[in-house]
């Protein structure tokens, strides 16, 4: 598929979502359109896999008669194999294409659709994939009055959505294609741009994700594990996978239930086998779900300056105890940093997006910052990003990069990329060349005037461990010196011209017999 065809598909999907959502807000309808795309994906994956199993029988999956003993026996065999390999099972009559065709014929499909979505989950009960499918469709409330005033209205709208989606070929038979995954990411981004502050709960702009992904994969072709403690829709985890040949396992935690469901769908849509990801839904700081585990790469975009309990119970928690201070309850930024570092492999790399305040705020945060640099020497780089590149907030942000075993232990790299962006409508966006410049500077640890600087640990200590980027990267542009003699001459010339104009105006006024204005 060409780039042009891909963009056409993305636009087609967005148009469907936009036209059919009616009076629903974009972020409300998101759960329905993305859920139906996911159902279509599971159905097509199921049919392709089953057709392959039935090759020797010379029949297609849709040709099986579910009403006969022979048909049921075949389905039982397919079910056992499919649940083990794909993680779920759908009967031929439950496939998306069949339900959509019935909807197109005017049949009432709402009840059956609810049952089918429930059956997908039920097919995983007692199996290894159960945790990855449980309550996956719970946000698709097909009885929601916003879908229509009457059951008939709701049915018509849902049928329309299914019929429109059925016309689109997701090319699942092409193993080299990730058309659906890319389109899904596109839709998540589009919904994020229309969701304002809510967007920060589930989406990191792909340009920023790319910077983080390239940083944590520097010098590596394969990763044993990648972890995101605030994984949102899972986009950041998947972006890391694009930068290497293989990621063995994905781990993440997400507090918001709806967003957690979105992340699990996103993983499966990108053909990540259910056995290769472990996503958990809980509050990461208060109830961590991957205790005792460490990871080769860690990426995160935690909620900026979120509140947390900062309970004294955490003073003996392995994640925080060594620092001697807890992050303030009003700003959990460093609590997330401490949590992530506790899970970082000795040979791993961690990159986290944070508000600029973490660079210079005092008190407990200042003490934690000092410990990280002076006692542990884990801070590898500080990267300043442009303001207004995140949905729902215009505050300037930064990326902090940490390593426990640093190749360059005598300095910290500072990069000021705050002025390098393109303005798209009301949002600032990193361009391809901006991403390349940041990543190249990081990988080469190069120093460039007004862009990057390697600050020695002594220099940072002199600044009392204040990491405010202008202290290290001087971006001041000197103004051209003013030639006062030249300016004086220009003023005199201007006065002379004004005198000539005044005389001309006075002459015209005399001819007209009126008083001159000057």
C-alpha cells in the first residue's frame, strides 16, 4: 500500500467516525468506532486462520453449517486450536461480515451484536488469554440513548457503521502490511486532538513518542522488554517496537479503565500475541503491578504534576527508600521517576516526559534531583521540548534520560530543542528534521552552539543541581549594534522631507483658500 493509499484509508475511517457520531462528542464516540474496528479485525483474523486450517477439507469457514452435528464437530476442533493460537474464538455466524450483512438487509442486530461481543470474552475463560480479553468491550454500551432515541434508531446507526467499515479492506492477509495498526493509531490521534485535556490520558503525539523510542533503542536491534508505567493507549510501547527488529515482551500499567481497554486492543491490532504483553489496570504509584521486575527499556509520559498520597508508608518502599525523601503529594513527577528507576535494568535506558518544573523546583524534589546526579550519577541527558506540543496543555516540557551504567559518566548532555518546531493550526509539532537533530545530538553527544552542551558534573554542582536548560545552553541572540550617527542622520533626513511635505500641503491650502493644518 502506497503512502497515498494509506492516507486515503485513514481519511475514510475518520470520515465514517465524523459522519456517524451524530451529537456525540468525538471522545465519546471513539470507544464505539475503535471497538467496531477491533471487532472487524478479530473477525477477519479468525476467518483467515480458520480457512487455513480447513485447506485440506476444501471448504471455507463461512461454509460450515453450524446446525449440523458434523458442522458442530468441526467448530469444536477449530475452537480448541484457535483459542490456543489466537486467544479467542468466533463462530461463522458471529463474524463481523455476517452481522454487517444482516444490518444492511434491515435486520435488528443489536441484541445479537451484544451477545457476540460477550461471546468473544467468554471464549477465553479459563485460558491463558483470559486476562487480555476480559471486559474488553465493556465501554461499548449499545443501549446508550446517545446512539438513538429508540431501539430502532440505535440499530440503524450501528448497522450504518458496520456497513461502512465492511467496505474497507484491512489487508490482513498481507503479513507485511500493518495498515490497520497504522489507521488505528491515526484515529486515536484524531480523537485526541478533539478531546482537549482528556487527550493527555491516552495519547502522546507520535513525533514525541518517536524521540523517546529512538533514544531508548540507541545501539540496539532487539529488546528483551519494554515497560511504560502510564501506558495510555499503548502507542508509546508500540512506537519503541518500530525502532528495533524485535521486542520480546511488552509491559505496562494504566489507571483509567477505558484507556486500558484501548491499550489491549491496540496491542492485538498490531499483531502482538497475547502471550507477549502484560498490561495491568491499577494506580501505578499506589498499587504497582510489576513488583520485582526490571526492564531493558522504559518510556513514559506520566500525567504532569499529578497528585498522589505521598503516604509515610512509602518511606520504606524499595522504590523510594534510598532517596530519603518522597516527592510532594501535590506533584508526583519525581515519584514516577523513582518508580521507573526501580524497574530499570542495569544495562537499560529510560526516557520520561516531564514538565519543566522538575528541573529547578526545590525542597524534596531538589533533594531527589541531587541524589540522582551526585550519589548515583544516573542522569544521562536533559532535552527541552517546544511548548504547546501536547494536546490539552501548552506548558513547556522536557525529556529526562537515565541510565544506571553510563558510557559517558563525567557529564550530562543538555539539548535545547524548544525553538525547533512547525506550527500546525493551534498546535506546535516536531518536524522530521527536528526529531533527527535531537536524536543525532543525543547519540553522538555532540555540542552545537545554541543547541546542545555537555555539562560536567562539577558545572551542575556549581549550579546547585538546578537543571534549568538556559543555565547550560545559551540561546541568547545578540542584537546588531546600533550606529547612533547613522540613526541621527536618518532622523534629520526624515525631518527635512517632512518640512518639504508641510510646505507642499500649505501651498495647496493657499490655492483652496483654507487654513493649513500645520
